[in-house]
C-alpha cells in the first residue's frame, strides 16, 4: 500500500464537477438515442453500445481504469491509496424504454462520471477505490427480467434466462449479449462483485414522478425502493359473437370480464390507501385484437398487463393472491378463461440510514433544500441493497414524469444533485491527497 502525504490534504482544490462536460455528454447521448420523437436505446442494442463507448472515451481522456465484466457492464475506476479497502461505488444505466427520455438512468451515469473527472482534475486521490458502474439492461421492457445488468454483476442471473427473447425482435438475450461483445457462456462461472468488498453504493436518478416539483425542492433523499408483482402477458379468452343477436346470458365477453377484474382490484387499492398502506396499481396495456374486434362483435379476447408496486412485501403477496382470486371469479361470472401468464417480481429495498443522515447533513452544509421520500420506481440500487451493500439514492427534480419523451431536468437542479453526490462519495472514499 502506498503512503499518502496527509500534510498536503488541505491545499488540494475542492473538486468542482464540470457543467459544460455534463451538457456535452447529454447532447451526445441525445444524438445516439433520438428516434424522431424521444430516446430509444434498447438493452443490448447498438445505441446502448454507443453510449457505453462514449463513457469509455471520456474515461480514457481522464486516465480512469476501464473494465467490463462478462455481461458487458462497464466499470470506470479512480484508484485509491489503499486498494485493499472496500470500494465506494456509484452508477446507473443508459438504456431507455422505447421513445423515452434522455435523463432516466443516464443522469446517474453522467453524474458519476462528472464526479470522477472532477477528482482527477482537482488532483484528488481517495483513500479507497471509487468506481462508476454503467449497467446494462435496467429497463425490463426489453427483457422481462428486473435489474438485469446489476443482477449479472452480482452473479444472480440463472443461465436459463439467457434464452429470454427481447420484446422487439424475438432474439435471445444470449445472442444479443454475443453481438455486444459479452460472454454469456461465462454466466455462473465468471468472477462477480463481492458485496463484502463494497463500502457503499449511491445512485443519482431523476425523480420519475411529481413530488419534488410539487414541493418546490430540487433534490430528494430516498428512503426505500418499492418492489413489484407483475403479470406482463395476461389474456382473457371469451367468445366472439354478434353484438345484436347475442343476449347477455349467452355471452363470454372478455372486455367486460377484464373491466370487472380491474375495477375490483382498483377498489382494493382504494381500501389499502384508506388503511394507511402504500402501493400503486397500473394496467399499462389493455387491448383487444385489432384483426377481429369491431363495434358489432362481442369481444372474444383481451390482453392486459398488471403492475403492482409497494415497499411492503407482505402487501405485495396479499395483492397477488387477490389478482388470482379475481381472475377465478370473473371466469365464473363472465364465462371466460383467464390466463395470467408468468408472474415476475422484484423485492423492496430499504436505503441505508447512515447514508441518508450523511446526505442530509451535507445538503444542510450546502444550503440545499432536500426532501426525504420513497421511490415508487425500481432501480439498480435495489440489487445492491438486496446484497447487503449500504445503499442510497438521490433524486433530482423532473417536471414531466418519466418513460416519455418529455422528461425534464434543469441543469441547475442536476448540478446541485451532482455536488451533493460528490460530497457524499468523497466523505465515504476518504480525504486523502495525491
């Protein structure tokens, strides 16, 4: 281990993240992902590859160590004085949903890179390694696997998942990995992250709802991340029939069965909230078959998705049981057959109390207003927390929600979040000088 000249600690300039560099990276990410309306950077697609290449190019300019694991997650590291110490980590993803925004995920990856570059520019070398991870495939719209990149990083992916087809082209995860330079045959055999060798993980992210905007606060301190239970491919099978010639008692109406099921679950949600419990319920897809459905026919098929989220795992299981019970009820009441399809789920995560306290204290020193709040959306940070790594998230105000082209983030808000991230990571990494 190299010794560090502590006498020079106080004369090093304080790291200042470069706003111009941040704007340039966002502009280049926009060029990579723009689809004519919003951002589309598919998981394990060419646009995600180009975004990773952009981060590697900048890392080389600043002399950072560059490594990719078997799944092509990207690790950019500034070496510390004592490399035997547990590493401080930050990061996020750069893939998007179809026609999404330019800040979901990318803001956290850009923030981490700005912190590392500012440390290099200021001549600051931490006591322990500081690593930015840019994960692959966080957006499960492409592959129905939550937190795919961070799960592979910890060796949590079952090799059978490599056969999962991507939603847009039907090509397997394995094949997409191979085309991106990954090595899927090493799944289950390659070295992966060891949670005991990670001091903490802090992820900056845009808020994906309106809470910070409504409160007039630029930055949020996240207390926990919701888990989920989901049915991504439910189908209600009825029978097509003439709309005028078929009395109600003879109908097998898939739409009415779906409507009854959805309203019953919605009423259960209202009761949950009235009881002071916290969850969300969404039917993001609800559609008939356009090749057969028409105004003069009783609909014989309805496709829908069910997404339930909460920080309470017991509540998630209770609601899942209710979904199944309601499916069985409408089968009887409406003479239909309900195929819920496979269930996918993610586990709720609690953020580290010490990191939350540190973040609030540092924000107070900055004069930065912050709001403690939960995250209704899932994030790679949940994987780190689930592995026992002390984990925290910082939210940046965003006026127009997320998973849409109108994601909005003011650079002033972003840079305040980056400054708080930098101070928190520096406090954890150790104030050693070069």
